[in-house]
C-alpha cells in the first residue's frame, strides 16, 4: 500500500519540500561560506581559528551566523598595520 497525501490532507504546519529544500540549500551555502571565511581570515590566531571552526561545525546555523556577526570583526590595530605596508 502506497501512502500519499493529497493537498487537502496535508498538514498546513509542515512546510512543503520546496521551502525546506530552499532552506537546506541556504544553510549549506552559509555553512560552507563561514568555513571558507574562517580559513581565509588572517586576523585570528591559530587557536581562535580552530575554536571558530569547531563552533561552526558543532552548531552549523547559529555558529555560522555568529561568525559573520562577531567573528569577522577586525581589530583597529590590524587595519592600520595593513595600510602602513
């Protein structure tokens, strides 16, 4: 017996696969972008880079968002050092 739900029997609280697919792809892009950004960041020490990578790997959505909100910030000294070169 094949179980199939028609649109009239579908639960309105469960999003469709189109929405879920879009959110999964968006999450994957954010996850990969965060890991690439962490790897390319030159202002953090090696320890900080490892900690950020572990945070993003452990909690993908929240870790990625936190990285882009607070992790990428440069210190004011590093900006001036780059301009002096």
